[in-house]
């Protein structure tokens, strides 16, 4: 299987695959992850504050997103949005779907992390004269982020791998690019193993960053 | 004119009437001890006065302004809270902030005081409670007594007109209790106005100007500390003092 020709193919295609990893896969995951975190914080805050109506809307959002497959969500957006007159290029559409999808999961993570902050600290914040948003910003969210960081980062790592699903809506990301190269050479397996290794490298680096990040964030004087 | 006057404050949790129409008057410089058996509503009273719990009825006048407790607005609550301080039984320090951060936050965030000014104020109140050297520690690195002294500094930093204490030493062992009580004694000497819910009878005897004794959501007896401890009028008070003094 790994004859001279295959080796040459692997060597020559490596930069091409990596290029799409760096140019498409990672940016897609990174942008979607940031947006999903914004969504998650907003949705978690609505639920934490128990805001009527908005809270119900958030529950429905979480219910639908967590109850349907990501692949199906991508398809529905791809074929559905144009019918509503919304034209977006597939990359943008993928960013939107991934953000909305991950937002629903991370919202639950954030909510649990916010609820883990003892309520007494909220009361103490009121007693020193702070208002709700000031308490959120200075007390609750920083602690919640610290708690949620490992889970959120795991979600990012999963998302890097899940971006391969974007190929289903014509986004040429790292996996699609690999498929194209494989199709031209009729030499599938070695190239799929190669792209698997690139995903592995990405995720290994991210895991390393995750560990470092946890150290930097520290735990407010608690030695672990 | 009284600094704080609470009239006919009422609170029920469902069917359970916890405050059944309590009156309380606090003049500037008073140290009022609130005594009473467990479950009598002492914590609920303090929490209602500082709006951590919504009272069902009654009125409150603070620094000359009168408020209807069942109809008080968020803005009015915020105004009153800017001039009061609260010390909790279990400290409730902000876990993500250092000692200095805990003490300055009420100034920098809620009152938009410049950081440098807030920090110099914080150092002043931390010195007062004997915690100046611990400015860079996190709450988790401190003993209970140290945490409570920081909590007192946090409450003092904003120059409140009155401080509320809810059993500030009941989570502490005797030695740590002593260091916290010493700080409170000093505040009393300086003329700080305080309402102190406490089980420390000897401390109440020594420091308070007035005492209020509650049971089952009612005031059983109140008076100056001297009257209350030397000449209690009610049987229930005498019984309570007898049980708690040995
Ligand atoms: N959030 C709440 N929900 C329901 N009931 C409550 C709540 N808080 C207090 N209670 C009830 O109100 C009554 C008075 O409680 P409170 O904590 O004010 O008493 P306390 O005098 O402070 O007692 P202790 O000396 O034990 O601290 C108790 O019967 C308690 O069960
Ligand atoms: Mg209590």
C-alpha cells in the first residue's frame, strides 16, 4: 500500500491538506466557538435570572438544537435559508449553524457553572451596592467561566472535528480538500489516514493549550 | 429623628408567619442587639430591612425618608443599600477576588470611585480590622475569623450609616470569635451604628446600647441594655437569659 508513489503523494498533499486546515477548518471552529460562547452566556444569563418569556424561548431553543442532529441542522439551513430569501456563502452558513448548535450545549454548561457560585456572593454584591449586571460581570461570570473552562474547551476540540460535516453543505474545508485529492489519485486510504493525523495534531495542540489555560486561570488561591 | 425606623414589618413564607408586625427604632450611634431563640425570625428581620427578602408589609424610614415596604422600588432599594453594610454569618466573600478586591469592589464598581482612591480606603479599613498584611490573599487562603474581618472591612469601606450583622461569629470557634468581637467592640467605641443579631450574650451585654428580644416573629421585650439585662420584665426573657447565661 505504501509504495514509492503513495509516499510521494502523501508528501506532496500534506501542505495542501494542512493549508485548508489552517485556512478553513480552524477559523471555522474558532469563529463558531467564539460566537457560540456569546450565545451560551446570554442564554445562561436569561435562565439564571429566570426572566419570564425569554426563559421559555431559551428552553425551546435548547430543546430543538439538542434534540436534532448537527448534520440535519446544516442541511435544513442550507436548503431552507435560500427559501427565506437569505443568501449566504456556505462558510458563513456553517459558522452560523455551528455557533447556534454549540451555543445550546455550552449554555447548559454555563448555567450549571453560574448556579455553582454560592448565592451568598450575589447577596453580598447587592449589599455593597452593586447592581445585577455589575455582580454578573465582576463576581458570577468570572467564577462560572473558570468552572466551565474545561468543558467549553472540550467543546472546541469536538467542534474542530465536527467541522468536517461542513463538507455536506459544500464548504471546502480540510476533509473535503482531502477527498478531492484522493479522488484525483484514486488513492483513498492513505490520504484519509493522513488527514486523520492532521486532525489529531490539531486536537493535541488544543489539549495542550487547554492544560496551560487551566493553570493560568488558576483557582483563586485554592491549591490543587 | 431616628436614623432607622421600622414599623409593623411583616413577612410570611407561605403559611408560615415569620415576622408578625415588628417595630424597631435605631438612633445614630446605637448598638442594638437582637436576641432570640432559633427560628424566631432574627435573620429574616435583617434580610427584610436590607431587601434581601421582600417584606409583605410595613414601613421603613431611613435617614428621614419614608418607604412603604410592600411597594418600594428598585431605585430606592439601591439608594438605601449604598448607605448600609451587611455582615453575613458565613462571610460570603467574593471567591474570585483578593482581599483587596473584595474591599474595593463596592467602591470601584458600584460607586465609580477611582481605583487608587478605593485602594487607599481599602487599606485603611483593612488596617482597622487587622488584615492589612493579607491584602493579596484569596478568601480560600484565610481562616474563618480572618474572612469575617475582611467581610467587616468590605462593609466598612463604603462608609455606611449603619451596619447589620447576622450572627457574625456563630460559624467560628472561640478563639476566632474573640478576634471578630474585638473588631466589633472597637467599632462600637467609635460610635458606629449597628444592629447585631447574636447569641453572644456577654458581648451583647457589654457593647449594646439597646436590646430587642424576639420569639415567634414578635418582639417579646426591648429596652436599654441596662434595663434588659438587669431588670427583665417578661418571664420569657428571664427564662431565655437564664438558659443562655450558663
Ligand atoms: N427562605 C425561606 N423559605 C421558607 N422559610 C424560611 C426561609 N427563611 C426562613 N424561613 C423560616 O422562617 C423562620 C425564621 O427563620 P430565621 O432564619 O429568620 O430565624 P432566626 O431567628 O435567624 O434563627 P437562627 O437563630 O437559627 O438563625 C424559620 O421557621 C425558618 O424556617
Ligand atoms: Mg439566623
